[in-house]
C-alpha cells in the first residue's frame, strides 16, 4: 500500500499536467476549426490528431525523464539518501566522521526504532542498516540470575533461532542490556526510495522477531537450567523420532 501511495504521489502532478495539455490541444483545435471554417469531419480529425500528438509528447517526455534520470552510484548515494529522507519525512541526523564508514545517519523509523544507515569503509558498494534492541527489564533480571554459563546457553539457542528466522545478530556482548541487529544491502543503479522503505520495514520486522525469540529462549532456558544445548537438541531429536514412529504405527 505504501508503494502505491508513493507511486501515486509522484505521478499525480504529471497526470494533471497531461490532462491540462490535452484540454489545451482540444481548445486550440476548436479555435482552428472556427477560424478556418472547417467541416465537422475535418474538425474531428484535427482534434484527434492534435490530441494524439500531444499524448505521445507527454508519454515520450515521461519515459525520457525516467531514462535520463541520474542513476544511483557510490558517488551520489549520500545525496539520494537525503532526498529519500525528505520524501518520507524521516527524522535523521548525520553522525560524526569515522574511519569505519564513509558516512552514517541516525534515522528514526515510523515505529520509533532508531536505525543507523551507514556506508562502511570496508564495503564501499554496500549500505549497512544497524539497530540495537534493548532487553526488557524482566528478561534482564532473568539473564542476570542465570549467570555466565546460563547466558552462554541462552545465546547458543538465541542465535540459532534468529538464524532460522534470517535475523542477523552481530553482537550480544552487551547482554543482558542490548542485542545488535544488522542488514547489509548492495548499492545498485536502480536503488530508490521504495527500497529504503522496504529495508527499514525489514529491520522493524527483525526487531519484532528478536524480541519474541528472547522471550521464548529465556523461558526455554529457565525451564531446563541444568541441561546443555546438546542435551536439549538430543531430546528434541528423540521426541521427533518417537512422533514419526507413532505416526507410522498408526498408519499401518
């Protein structure tokens, strides 16, 4: 829906201009008909060809604008990002220069989540989207009570579950306070404002998954504090085998 709204907002002025030009062509043809005292059939063809030519001119101009528009590149990506921030009215702030990135912006997504968009110095043709997920107080207390070994077991399960959901957890050193999520996307010549919106939506979805998995993994670890991840995996495998055997017996 957001893609359609963005497309319509861009095309609305062009559509209005085209209709205005079409009305002007009809009016001019009508004036020519009156001045030249054309027959009705001649007036019809005059209006038809004038309108056809004008419609062609408008369509050709529109296609030429899209083709001649400057493509996105590593050199102009920062300027394009600023244009897209203005298009979506995202609150943003450019961060201080660093040896780690060419540029970096602190962007506030529609749901209030703060996301850092940067062009890494080591990945010149990519954009890195990064955000930190704050651990809830109730989870923080439980993780503190688990101790170092318990947090390690938690992280083993947590990173595995996030990997299954294709959520890239790059750092959890600050546990039990924050977890860092990251996405890296290439800078292509066809990159546009819609791609920026989709990337931010994907990051927001990653945050939801990350928070949900924290809740599930904390509950799982606290239910079996003395079991290692290998034991948990073995028990799940045996349970799955038993379920398959039961299904086979029922089928036979």
